[in-house]
């Protein structure tokens, strides 16, 4: 709870920090939780209070908050070569090694990588690559980007335009040419009497109709998260990506998988696209790429797009794009270590993805148990990402009155009891670190269940 003394951490945070994605009335009441360090999947605040972070930071601190190997990899690289770019014909040895490794562990096995500092910038970069390619291939009108409502792709002007959330209207976004299709959430979007297969077919038909209406030659790409994350952990309806991929292929439109959350094991597969059995033309990566130990994003181009872009750039001799910290050597060293830790096993420890797979049945069982609650409308997820959707009326799926702020209340109650979880719409989202162990998972679900019971008792 807030400490209002003038020099409190809460007051100091308020005085000089401009908050993003933060509900100001809630902060005014509760104060910012100021953190000093972490232990495994827990974080500790300035008052010494410990919280189990069920969201692993922002989906990304999958190796926990005190992984020695990760920190040592960063330190070793800081000592050796603490910073450089990857432009003008120079790049660090770590950057070369990471690109090799990323292609090796990607579903492509051949392709090219471009580095950014974030997932948003990776999405912007991808779109600029596609716009560049369109002009180079004599199709300057091939600029439109198809995404889905509720999809989240970041906050820079292009990535925010891709994002299918109404809050971007406050910025006058989306920009022209960004088209948001229906969210493939069968539970919420399915019509009365419509089977899941019929729903998926309707999603396919909508895509066909949009392509016909806009003209395939005007569409640069379809970009989708294999499982929507910030939209409220929404796995696609059965067969969705198979349907969509076929339609896109028929029209020659690239399919880009935004794997900022799903990449590197979150779903239990190496990549989210593998969990849903499709191969995209490019992958957008960030977050788990460095297990959150360094800000970094990457565009991973599959073979066809890589070849076409390479040919297009060779014609004009240069791709005029890049960030000061593109391919930062410390970021690359950290990412190499993260891949080892997550996918291969490191320093005698098993790969963390094994733990994701081992914990998933328990996670799913606990979610299914909580789904029986009279005010949980749906429990959904994939691997170690899940959401519980609160409803006023389970039978009609009627949400609670927005003014009740049900999911925020649940999250606040959890925080009061030492559990951080994230409200998204009327859902509460869980996305624990891959280092979590069973007793910690028990703690997470026990605290969440207690908060659900308390809040539903208050609001019903
Ligand atoms: N894409 C997806 C799927 C994301 O979940 C996010 C962030 O949550 C982004 C892109 C943007 O990444 P960043 O916040 O690093 O810019």
C-alpha cells in the first residue's frame, strides 16, 4: 500500500516518472511497486516484500530474475567488447554467431536475421522491408498490412497501427493501410450454433473477401501472433493457421509470425508456429530471445523473403535502415546464452523448455479446475501461457460491468498477497517463468483462487 511521506519511493516515482500503460487512479491509490531485485520467479520491492511474478516480468524473464549464467554471459561480454553496431560493414563476432544460431534453431534452416532493440521495432523493420521489396519489385502499391483485432504488435507508429486495440485511437492511429480482421477467438466471436470448424471457415472467408476487396497486389503481408498475448492469451480456433496459410499462399501474400511472446518455448514447442503446424515466411522475435536480460528484437527472414530482399537490396546497393544498437554484442552474447539455457541446456542444467513441457499438464489442470468457478467463463492457453476470463453470467458469457474493474481488482488483491498477475480486459493472464517449480505453481494458483473468491464475493 502507498507510503505518502514526501520522500517515499512511491512519491519519488510519481514526481519524475512519466507512466506508460499505467492506470493513474490506481497508482494514486496504491502507489507504484518499486522493485530492487529478484529471486527465481519472485521479485522483491524496496520494502522487502516478495511477490511471485506470474507474468515473468512482461512475458520475458523466463530464466527467472537471478540466473547466474545469463548475468555472467553479459558481464563477460561487457568486459570483452561492451558495445558496437552492425552497420557500415562492421559487426561483432557475437552478432555473426547469433545469426548463425538463430537460423539453425529457427524453423527455416536458411535465411537472414536483422536486429533491433525491441519487438515493436522488429515489426516496423519487417514492414519497411516489405515496403522496400514492393517498390523494388515494381509493385509500389503493395503496402497494406493485414492483422487481427486484439492482436498486439507494439507501440511504435507502425507497430501500433498493426495492433488491433481501440486505445490507439488516442494517437490518431492506425495509419492508412492497416486492416484488422476478426479475432479468431471461437468462445467470444463464434455465433450461436456455429461449430468451431464453421467459425474457422468463416475466418478464412473473411480473409478471402478482404483480399478480393483490397486486391492481393496491394497487400504486403498478413502478420499474426500464433497465440495472441496482450489481447488476453487467445489461442486460434482449431485449424485457423492451416486455413489462413493456404489462402495467403494462393494469393502470394507473405505470412509473418509475430513470435515475440511465443518464440523460444513459451507454448512448449520451440516456436509458436510449430505448435500450430505452419511455417511462416518470417518471424518477429524479442523477449525470450534474451530471456529479458537485454533489450533486443530480431526479424528472422525465411529463405524466400531473404533471397528476394537480398536481390532487391543488391540493385540499389544498400538497405537504408538500422539502429545504433542493432546487433549489440552484449545483447547477442546474452541471446546466445538464452538459447543455450532455454533450448539446449546449460552448465549441467536441463533445457528450460523441458520444464515448460513438464509443468504444462499441471498448469492446464489447475486452469481447468478454476474454469469450473461460476464466474470464470473461459480458461484458455497454450503451454505456460494462460488466461481466465471473468464473466457475470457464465451461460450467456455476459461480462461484468466495466466500472467494476473486476480483473484489476483481482490483480490488486493478488498483489496484496504477494502475487503479481496481469489484468487484460476482463481476463487475468498468467505467464510464469520457465524456472518455476511445482510448489511455486501451487502458490500461484492458491493465491489467485483466493483473490478470485474474494473479488467475486464483493462484486456479485
Ligand atoms: N509483438 C508482440 C506479440 C508482443 O507481445 C510485444 C510486446 O509485448 C511486441 C510485439 C512489442 O515488443 P516491445 O514491447 O519489445 O516493443
